C-alpha cells in the first residue's frame, strides 16, 4: 500500500526518538481507517535502531503472551518465553537499559478488556524501571474512548505516565490532493466533499475515481455489498453505547442548521441528556464541531456541524434511505442524492476555502493581503429583522481590517447582482473598520462582473486559481 503524507507526524516522532535519554511513553490514537498502522511501520523502517511491533489480539492472557513471544522471535531472532507480564517488562528493560529500543503495541486499548492486570502491572514497572531506560514505547489505539479511559482520565491506570501524544486525524484537503493528483480540481473537490480525508476510504474510492461522482457513490456506498455502506454506524456502535441516540442526533445535525433546539426536536433525545451525546461526538470522537459566528455582542448559541465529510454525507443521504437500498431501488436514491448534491458540495467548498485562507495567512492572494486572527461565518438579521448569512469573514482585530468572502459552487458564473447582494449583507455586520471583498466561484464570473469587480478593486478567484494556490501551498508545506 502506497504511503501518503503524514510528513510532519513522522518528523515529530523521529525527533522524539533521536532525543531520547529516558523512557518515553507515547500514544497515537484516532479512529479506525486513518492509517495509524501504516504510519508506525514507516517510522520503524526509517529509524536506525531496533524496533518490535506487536498487535494486540482479542485473546486471553496466555495466548497474548504466546503471540508476543513469537512476534519477538520473528522480528529479532531472540527466543523468549513469557509466562507472566513481568517477564515481558523485564525483557523490555534489558533491551533498553543500554541503547534505544522501540516497542509498538497496536490496539493497546484492547488490554483494558482482555488483560486488565497488564495496565496496573505496567504502571508499576514503568514508574520503577522503564521510565529510567531508553525505551520508546508506542501505544496505538483505535478505540478513542478506551484510550481516554486508560491514559487521560484522572482515575486512569496510566494517567500522568504518557510523555507525548499524537491524535491522528483525517487528511486535510491539502494532503488529500496528493492522493488524487491525476484529477482536475473540480473532481477532487467533489470526491473530498463526499468521502472526506480518511485514507482507508479513499483507497476504495481511488480505484473508481475516473467515474462520475454518482457512480462512485453507488459503488462505494449504495450497493448492498458496497465496502463503505455501514462504516459510520459500525464505528458508532464500536465506540459508544446507546448508539440509537447518537445516530438520531447525527441525522438531525445532517438535515438542519445544527442548533441545539433543532437537534432536540428532530432527534427526540431529551434536552437534559443531549449535551452528553454532543460532547462525546465533538470532544471524544471529533465527528462534529461547533460553528460560532463572528461579531456578536452577546455570545450566540453555536451551531453543530460535521467535521467529517463522509459521516455528514452518510447521515444525510443514507441513514434514512436504507430501506431503498434493501429494496434495490437505486434509481430513486440516486435521484434524491443528485437533487441537491451540488448544495452539499458547496458547503464543503466553503470549508476548503477556509483551509486555503489559513494556509495563506500572512501572505498575499493576488493583491489581497491575508492577515487575520479570526475567521468564521457571520449570521444575523437585517434592518427588517430577516435572517442574513455570509459564508466567511476574515478579521484582523488589531488593524480593524475585514475580508468578506462569498463562496459559490454553482453551474452558472457569478454576476453583478450576486456581488451587490454580498455588499448589501456586509452592512449588517456589527463591526467597524476597512472592508475588503473576496469572491470565489466554481464556474467563474461573467464578463460584466469581472469589469465591475476590477473597478471596485474586489478580489476574485476561479477554480483554476484555487488549484494553483493549493499547488503552491503544497510545495511549501
């Protein structure tokens, strides 16, 4: 399997290894399918010293120790027979007492259920011996809730022993582009908007990336045997209890503006309980996040939104249409998806533009200086009390400079009335200072609109220019 990106992560872990002079207990955690195992194998191949990799099976203590002995023999040629966990810890101490030694335990969190005595014994051995050796012990976990219970909860058996942690996240759009370098920007944005940045998912998608988007969706998700058909709900079931409530909440977020009130009404989860579920989805699993508008004198109520594109797509289009899949009515489901997929991609395009602006913070885009300490959407009311929204606002609080951004993913070019409407809405922003404008359009701009924008000294970007900006950012990352 070809390895993509994770350059900064490799640099961080390699730096930790190079500087080791006492025991390091490092954890790498993140949900399944993000490429943690491929990453650690790449790290092990790149270092000069000795390293052993061990995958924790769902087995009892005796079997775990037997497999551990075999893995060490296969990778080092050393014959060891472990009867108790202490035998294994003593082996680690001997290996790392004089020289650097890397030991990796993949799916470490399984030990909590299958060998709970390991954790308390490891704690004792770490405190008394291993922390004074030259070991780099890497614990990898896909069960984020269990990794939290083991290492980060104040009552956790290994709380306070961790010396370094790496939360593993999906690819950013910048990183994703490298995996699909053979596609044009439009197609890349379409695929990323639907399938997100989970490497394992993208390996399936890559095989069919030359097909039309709806054909890719059908092969990956809609068919009864599609490889990604049940991934989101299986993940929720594996990580959390009361998955029905989580499923209902995620579906509610996918089909509303994501306010707490809307989530409570649509999901049916009681108001007193909903914060518990939302916090787990946000802080523990990082599937959702909050969106806070800028320039409100009173702190507004946040909106919940998906951080993971594929989860968003699945709960919006698949969760409530599983009956159609079972009945084999693909045509009707394709129609439902095609009906507003452009609007769905448009919201994800806003996130991509936000990422681009962050990449260029402190630099120029065309003649527009990008320099900000706040970025986010704006929503509020106009003079008639009607709701208004602006996709993105970039704010330099020190110099009181704002950039008002409009992001369009439509099949028609932007015209002058669309620009005038953006200027009209910006009047209602509760901020003073200089206002500049940035417009981004998938389908470009009419000739008259370009002349208007040039006259008004407003900055505008086409999809081709977006592509070039990302290319330049990739060279410098």
